[in-house]
């Protein structure tokens, strides 16, 4: 892993697949990562949390109800128990048999596909420090040397602080809904190198203030090419999207921004 925390070394592309490619395959699954790669993404974003036996899994919600055929709180279930459930058929029967993946499993797949990653620390309440430390430990042990350095992000300042203390060399991004007035003080306090926010709640003046202060700004979740063009035109470094193929095609067609690489929830 790189010793640098400089955002310029992250090799961020302008289009990042959200939870893999959430409009085309079940989110946060191996199938979703493969789909993102197939649709032209060079980076993906996904969420990592802990099981009852302190294993890192890739899952957005606190529960498995929405994205599997099981029910229950992930933090109260073991990895073995979680793996019994189908995490693909809810999206489409073509994906039946997908499982809630471990973080290690996804890292191996990223290495095979050559995908960079924004890893969101998604702790259950009260598990902010434990979750951050576990994720960092996996990254330090298993991140493929041939990939660009990973980017950690979180809405939780406690998790970001724990990640900083455990591994200051791993770059961190602060996740906001709307960028608050005191954003810079918080970002500097936690040593974050990127700022992430909800595209629906972002105004150009705020974007220019963040970018003008020297911080790469990333916005989620952008599924309309015209909005992606507008945001990137403001100077944003990247947008997260459920449909990377649509955004990449829209940007290439526009001629103003052409992402590198092969060419619903908002």
C-alpha cells in the first residue's frame, strides 16, 4: 500500500460505480462489481460493516431484509448465517445464488478486474471504532499492490478518526448530505483529503468553495448525464452513479469530459 495520503495519487476517475452498478445488478455483490466493470467503470463504491463474529461484509443496510431473502440485523448474525441467504434473486432471477460477500472476497475480485475502490465505513450504532479498525486491517493485509490506493469514506466522524489513528496512510473522505458551514474545520480535524456530498443538495457556490480550498469534491448519486456534465463542469472530481454506462456515454457524447477506460437510487 502507498504511504501517501495525497488525493492526487488516488487516480480518481470522473465516474464511479455506486454499490457496483446498482441499476443493472444487485448492489454490493460480486455480480454488481463485475457488471460495473463490464459497463466501463474504473472504480466502484461499496459499503462495509461487521457481522456478529466481527467479520467484514459488503452490505449497505443495517438489516438484510431489503437485499436478500433473509431477515434480521446483520450485526447480530454470523458470517456463516448470512451466507445462507440469497442476495441476488430479489433484484432479478438471473442473479439467483449471489451471496452477501465478505470484504476479502470483494477485494480479490477487484484485483482480478483491476477496479479501484471507495470503501464506505458503514458501522452499526456503537460500532464505529471497531468497524473502522477492522476495515483498515483488511486493507492493510489484502489490498492488491497493482491497484490504485483505496479511498475510505464515512458519514461518521468517530469512524474516520479511528481509521486515521489506525492507518494514517490510507486516504479518507468525509461524507456529508449537505455540505455544512463548518465543513473545512471538520475535514482538517480528521485529516480527510476528499469531500463527498449528496448531488441533490449541492449548489455551485458550495462546490466552488470546497474545490477552491483544494479538496476534490465527489457527489452521489448521479444517474442523469446532464447533471453529471453540470457537476463535472463545476470542477467536481467524480460522480457516483448506479448506471456508469449511461453516464460515461453521456459524457463522451458531450465532448467536454471523456472518462478513461472502456466505454435508481437517487
